[in-house]
C-alpha cells in the first residue's frame, strides 16, 4: 500500500479552515480515482513546536496509482482547492506503508 500524508500547520482562521475542509475539500478528495481509504483529524496533538493542527491520510495500491490520481482531473481540482482554506500551507509526505 502507498500512503499520502498531508500535514496542516495552524491556519489564520481555524473555523473557516474546518468549514471549508469538511464541506468542500474532503468531498473533492474522496473522488480521487484509485483511493482505497482515507482519514483525517482536525485535532492533532503534535510535539511542542511541531505546529500541526490537522492531517489527512490517503491510501492507494501503489506509488503509480497515487501519481495517476494526483494527475487526474479530480486530483487537479483537489490541488487547486488547497489555497482556499490552508492559509498556513501544507506539508505532503508520500511513502510505502507496511502492515505489521
């Protein structure tokens, strides 16, 4: 399985972030082709100084499936939506995820 982890630093307006994220961004992300599973949290407890308040995880069968999803019209729509709510920016990690 291949996973994408999106980390969100504190935005300038948390309430506006949460409203847009739940109503617009997550529904867009759920349309990504090849998406196997997804989850998010808007109440991240991070180590002091880490500065993240939200995260999103998305699972795909492979790195190729993830890249194809991001290049799709749905992926382009998701990417274009990010500046509409993530005023603190984003950090994206992509990696092979193993089950123990």
